[in-house]
C-alpha cells in the first residue's frame, strides 16, 4: 500500500510573539497560568473516576451467581436466567455466498486511491517573530474503502422451545469468516484461507462473518412469556459457561486498569499544572528551569500514583477504615474518661 503527496499548503498563520529569550519565557508563564486554572477541573474529574472505577457495573459478578439451566427448564419461568440449549431454526438467514446461517454480517470493499488530509503545526521565525503555521497536507493513499455493509442479521430461532429475541444483546460469538474476491465477470470467488496477495487498484472483496445453524448457545437475559430477551443483563454466546465468565472478567479487568491509568494521568497533569507558574518563573534561569521541570514531573507522577493506590484502598475497604475510626474515637473517649476519673480521685 503506497501513498503520495499531491498538495501541501499553509492554511493558518498566527504570530506568537518575539522569538527572543525573554519573549519565549513570558509566553511560557502565560500558558502556565492558563493551565493552572484547569488543574482543579482535572483533579475533580480524577476523583470522580476514582470512585467510579471501584464501583462500576460488573456483569461477571451477576452472571457468575446465576445457575446454568437448560433452556427447556425456564420456558415457563419469569426473571433473569442463564439458559443453554440447541438452536432450532425454521427459516435460516441468507448470508451472501454462504447461504443459510443463524447469524451473519458482511462488508463489501473496493481497493482504490483516496485523498486524505492531515494537519500539523510548525514554528518558523520571521523578522525576529515566532510564527505558528498550520500546514495541511493532502495525500493519495491506497486502501480498502467500504462500499456496502450490513450489520448483524439473525434468523428467527429458539433454544429447545425457548424463543430468543436477540435485539440489543451483547454478542460474545466465535464466528466463521469467509472472504470473496470479485472476478472479471462480476462473480464472487472464495479466497482460500491462509493465502494472501497484494491487491490492485479496482479490486473488490466481500468479507462475511457468520454463525451456522448447528449451534449450542448460552443466553443470559430476562425470561417472560416463553421468550428470553433484553433485561438487566443480556448476552448471547456460543462459548462455554467458563469461557463466558472468563471473557467478561478479562474485559472488566482491562477496563479497570485503563481507568486507573487515566486517573493517574489526570492527577499527575493536575499537580504539574498547579506548580506550572512557579516552574515557568524558574525557567527564566538558564539550566535551572529544565531541571526543575523534570523533578516536578517526577514528583507529580509519584504523588499521583500514591493517591490512586491509597484512594482505591480507602474506597474498596471503607468499612474497615470506618471500624478503625470508630474504635479510635471510642478509645480516645475511654482514655479521656479514665484521665478525668483519675484526677477526681486525686482531688479526693
């Protein structure tokens, strides 16, 4: 896949001020004062996310407590269930080229040259002034471009007599994938799996992801009137119960640590912004400014890490700390009573 530049131009110019030493430092101080105003916002957002990260909805905890039942057992029940059964399909969904399936999605793409535009900024010096230029570059890029697609389509089906309404379900499906290329006659030819070749301009392909009808599924959802569908939890999967729970836990674990990383970044940026004006003033002193900025950045990162760790422990085990506080207050009261009684005895 190649690309070539077909146009490049300056679309915006902004005079940033003097290119001299003092001019740059004053601009740095001004920017630091502006960033300091955003520090409280960053810290408040970080605190909010810290609380959310310890209490966000975890489907694995709910689904893990549900007993896996056969679909035929819950047909006449009501409530949230985890049901397993064999798929029964009267009229399969017709996937392009593949034929009758339980579920499918497809996309048709053409390989062609398309224009892509990107912008970048650069600083140039003219007559002792710093000018910020925004440069727009237009490229011709060879890539697959979507021409037609269809989102997931289901056949009407049931699990051993339990009707399934899949609308709105979270899908955890291991799908089969077939790829077809259009030949010179406009017909689709299947591509052998494991083979690859460089595409040419004008090539067209269709990628079909599907699930055949011979399936045993697990559906977690709300059962009512012989149908399982959307509810507090709604998942359709062709994996085992253990694989379903493992997948959910991995997703939640990943999201948990992504949030922790974002929280850490927000705290670190907030703390650095608070002392930004001081760092900007120190930047007027040659060599000192860079050293101070490095030290401040390191200390802000360490402080942010400590706050995230301690905050997470406090939020998760708040009841334990509450007990310690109550015991501590009770102990202080008991000590105070003991001291007062001791003084009264001495007076007697």
